[in-house]
């Protein structure tokens, strides 16, 4: 089912944001082959200790994905605010509608309301093709590529 009109974008209460983020990250970490699994206590602390933007994509009661971004100060200048994506993920069975785009637009609007100076989104090797073009269309520009070596 990919009719975007049946999907709802919801702002969860804190406890649902914590549990849903954990569940989403369990699935997301399999897709991008993280060498570790998310920790519920770490997610709980992160959301309780940082201002954040969390929205879920729901089809009825089923959580199909979401976005989580944190508001932080820049590590090199405390007067510069920034927001970093922790995850932006839609389950593969539910990709293809406009709900993912609605998540990113909502995030962009939140950054403006919060007067965030730098907002960051991530594109991984497993991101759907075309995501970079979507990011560019919404005003995000490629700034760097990250190479990772895991020692876990």
C-alpha cells in the first residue's frame, strides 16, 4: 500500500518517541548493516536531554518510519546552533509516497522555527536512489562524504 493519503505524520509523546525510535533503529541498523544494535537506555537519555524533532509515519497503528533530529550547539562555536539527523528512515514496503518528503519538509520548517543555523541530513550507501536530488531541491547541499571503519 503506497497511497500517501492513508499515511499520517504524527508527533509522538516522549515515551512513544523513545520506543518507536528504538524500533525504527533496530530495522534501520539491519538495512545499513550497523555492527551494533541500538540501546534503549541511550535513546531515552538522548531524547530527554536534547531538544529534538521527532515525527513518525503511521499507517493506522503501524509505524512505518520516521525522522529524528537533535538540536545542538556547534562544537567549535557555542553561538552557532545546529541540528543533526539521528535517523530518517521509511520501511522499504512503505517507500514511494510523499510521506518521506513531508518528514523532511517538516524538519526544515522546525529548523527555521528554532532558528537553527546549520541543519544536516544524511545519505548513506543504502539510501534510496534520488534522495540526494530531493535534499538538493529542499535547499540542502552536499558538504562532505564520510568514510567509516568499525572497530566494534
